[in-house]
C-alpha cells in the first residue's frame, strides 16, 4: 500500500460528459502529480501541484483541469469527454516535488463509451 | 523534447533465464529511476541511479547508469515468475520537477 488513495477505481461514462477523479496523497506529502497511462502513449505526465499551487504542466488538454485543496487532496476534472480519453489515470505524491521518489496510487480506470 | 526510449517493448522468457532491458535517451539526465508496475497497480520505485557509471544491485536485479548519463540498463539474473510486470524508466524532465517516463518493457516470466 503506497498510502496514496484514488477514487473511484473504475468509471464508465459517455462521450461529452464530465467526470472528477479524486486523489488523497500520502500523509505529509506536499506534491501531487497526475499521469495518464494508455497502451500506445505509455505513462504521460499531465500536471503537478505543490502545496496548493500549480508547479509544472505536461501534456494536459484544455478540456482537463486540476486543483489541489488546502487539505492537500487533489481533483482532476475531465470534461467534454471523447473516446480517446479512455485510459488509466494515476495520481502520485512526493514529499517536496523535486527529484525524489514518487508514490503512486492504484489508479482510476476511465472508460468513455 | 526529452524522450526515454525503452527496449525491448515485450519480453517473454522462461524461469531461470537472464535478461537485460534498456533505457536510452539523446538527452542527459541528472538521475534516472526504475519502477515496476504490476497489473491493476501503480508503479513502484525500484532504484534511483545518480552518478554516471553507477551500478546498483537489488537482489537479482542490477541497474547501471551510463557514463554519459544518457542511458541505463536493468539486468535480471535467474528470472522468476514474480519478476513479471512492466518495467519503466523515468527521468526528471526539462521542466525541472516532473518525472517523464519511457513506455516500458513488459516482462513475462513463465515457470
């Protein structure tokens, strides 16, 4: 158990809909990262937050947004969903947000039908 | 754009065999990490290599960082079914903080 909690574990929705994925980092970790994993693209970095502030941005679509709340949990919002958004979405956390070890949650499997 | 290329993409071997997987880039990385991911789970860190030429051992797994810090390899001796999984290498991207990952090597070890 990594200590990172992601909910829900599975999500099935339709094209055009909006969903919210939730992540609770390990106790004491200030940084939260979101990654998208698909068979063809691998594990793609989306966005990082550190202590409530956006720290780094990767290949995140404009239809996607995220935030980190004062209690350090984070949410990833995906809107106007398309079939191609079907993927595993991982949240990871780390103590500070530098080059140290990342702890990953078990992921949310999103299926867009 | 910094990319990490991993090879082979898939590897299927028998228990007891040795294997090596590779992680290559045209860019220099200050450090590289290796993760293993099992089905239904997130990646778990195995090791971090920092110094060019560094060799680290974790039981039957040997990790090496290239002298120029552009490549790394993972060698498994006498593979076991429990070694089955997706092996990912990762390095800190040019943005400075976020890890970027290679696409991984899927290893299957049968008994």
